[in-house]
C-alpha cells in the first residue's frame, strides 16, 4: 500500500513574495516528500512556481480591502478549499493571512497551523490615522488566531516575538524564532568591488516606510561623492507608495538613478560598493540586506527591529537612527572614504550570513517545525 503524501499549504497575499521569500522552503518540503500547494493572488510569477511542481490556487486577496464582511466571505471560501485540499499543515504568512487563514483553518479543522508574521509592518509602525484605527482591531484578531491549539508562531526577529507576547497576541509557549527567509549563499557570493565611482544601492518596494525619502535626502547631502541607485517598483497596493512621477523627478534632478524592478539582485549587488536600507518601520528580517551581506557588501541600515538582527553595528555594517538622513549621510561618507573599512565589514557580513541565515539553515529549521507538527497531529 502506498502511503499518502503529507500536504503543506502556503497562504500568502502575493505569489511574488512566495517566490522571493518562501520558495526554497516549499521546494525543501517537496524534496522531503510533501505535496506543496500555494494559495495567493496571481501574477505572472505563478507560472514559474507551478513549473517547479508546486500546485497553485488563485485567491481573491486584496491588501487594501478592509470590508470585514468580504473578508469573512473569503475565509469561508478558503475553509472550503482547505477541506478539499486536506492539508496536514497550513503555513500562513503575514498578518492578514494569519487572521483570515486562522478563521478558515478553524472552520475546516486543519490539523496544524504555522503562523509567520514576517514583520509587523504598517499597522504597528505607522502613525497615520488609518493605522491607529486598525491596530486595536488587528490586535484582537491576532489574539484569536495566532495561537491555535496545534500550531507554531514563527518569528524572524526577537523584537517582534517579545512585543507580540507582551501584547498578548500570541502565547510564548507556541513561538519559535527562525531568522529570515534564507539566502542562497552560492548565488550571492563575494565578489571584488567594481571599478569606477562608489555606487550605493537601495533595493526595496518603493514605499515611504522603506526610507526612500531619507535616501534621497542623504544623496543630496553627498552629491558628487558617490552614485546613488534605487531598485524597485512603486507598490500601489500599499497605503504609502512612492509614485513613479516622484522617482522620475528625482532622477531628472540628477540625485539618483532609478532602475525600476530588478530581477537579478546578485548581478546588481556585484555592481555596487555599499548597500543601504533606511527603513522607518519594523522589518521581519530584510532579505535584501542579507543578500548584500552575503555578497560581501557593507550595509548601512536603520536601528530598528529586523535590521538590527541582521546588521551588527561597526562589525558587519553601520546602524543609524531612523528618519535621520544626516546620520545616514555621515555613515555613508565614512564608507565612501574607506575602502579597507568596506572590505572588513563586507567580509564579516558574509561570515554572519553563512553562520546564521543561509537557505540550508532556514529550510532545515522550518522542516523540523512541519515534521514535528505532523507527528503530533491527532
């Protein structure tokens, strides 16, 4: 008799985020004999995911949607899908999927749940009125869904774990720390610095919370001392996008080169000398920072949850206060003027990624979670 393969279902808002942050774990589960399914909004990326052997179900997920009745209707639809797929484990990624997926998993009596906040984001970091209005509702919803009877809440940094425990949004007994999404250390390998002027890159979604305006302000302060590159596209589903018109205006001013979305991050990092992420809100564990470190590039980042888990100040990079372009400009100027410092910090960053944040480490720890939950299921 052939034993039925265990089924793992991922629920994410976007298929492209699965591709950038969870694909390696999906493939690791597949290699271990699991049937792997992704439920998310559909883009062109879904074709590549399906080609890798992962099943895909398109879902009516919308980051901007706030109608509770529509979200409840989606949860009921998702519960029907869960009953059809009969997962052994579901893995909910980000706050909204945790909440609506938690409702669906309860209705469908899914045996085991993994909840992954991957950073607390807009609701917990923004001072906007919308965020202040949503926060108490999100807190209540997380208290109801983050700690299912048979489940694990996986955090990428200890700050988020501690804050959610203190806020009674999750029971400490069912938490686990797995730092980051993992980095392919073969693809992101150290390379010599490129010739020519010092180039400084910021790669992220073009939203205000990533510190894009602070990056531009620092670039103005250092104009003529280095080239400044921005990589990424405006995220119009986010409440605070940086618009294409703004990006083109900054480029026309001569303060920055906007590359748009970049598919090959490894190639981009080989062309630059310094990487920076002046994020102003909580990160989970920013993958672009880890990829830059793996490539041997020093990083200037803000001293916030997530970034400070990756970057050790004055060891693998430099941490600066958020919302402080002058401090950022000072840190960048220090690196612009000192190639030997760039080399030292970059080498230490590579070692830190190899020892803590590689794909192999993250996939192994995640598979241990899946197998433990499966073995303990009724």
